[in-house]
C-alpha cells in the first residue's frame, strides 16, 4: 500500500517495536504516538510482544518522509487513504497546496532574515545607546 524509496528486504523477520523504530530511524515513543493517531497499526501481542513487519516499516518511513515534506499528521492520514484509493488527482492537489504554503513560509522567513540582518548590522556598528536588536524586540 504505502510506498517508500528505501523498502526493507522482503524477507524481513517480525520486529519488536524497538527494532521497528530503529529500522525507521525514530524512537519507540514516536511509534506509539503514530499508533495513537491512527497512522500505524497496533498489532496484537505474540507471546507478550507486539510484532511488526516490512509493511509497518514502509508505513512508518512514509509518515516520516511526508512530515519532512511539510504535511501535517492529519494530511498524512488523508494521503494514506488516497493511496489506498489510488486517487492521484487529490494527492496532486494536496501537494500543490503544500507547495503554496511552503512558498508563503519561505517568503515570511526571508523577510524575517532580512530584518534581523539589518538589525545585526546596526548592532555591530557599535553605536552608543541600546542594542537595536533588543530595542526592536521590546517595541
């Protein structure tokens, strides 16, 4: 269902939650958090230990990669549902919306950087009086 660039080997043995977390480069609490949010399944216990498989690793990596692309956990849940339905049009629309939001955020950060650089230059000039950076934050 969920695809990943780094698919684990097909012969991957069942994994404990710790091994699942290690395979995806996250902590155990992150796995549990995603389970509570409904992004990952919570398998039944096998001899007292929950066992995960290659599909769980793929799904966990999918969540992490989608987060890195800027999607919220709610949006990631929607992406997973759309993947199951093979609804490329809606996935494309979500990606376009995320790109627009990232562009907006980049513009905000660029303005903030420019303002801070200007203040830092004034601060470095060594003029008497209060620090321009602190004065800007205070007012």
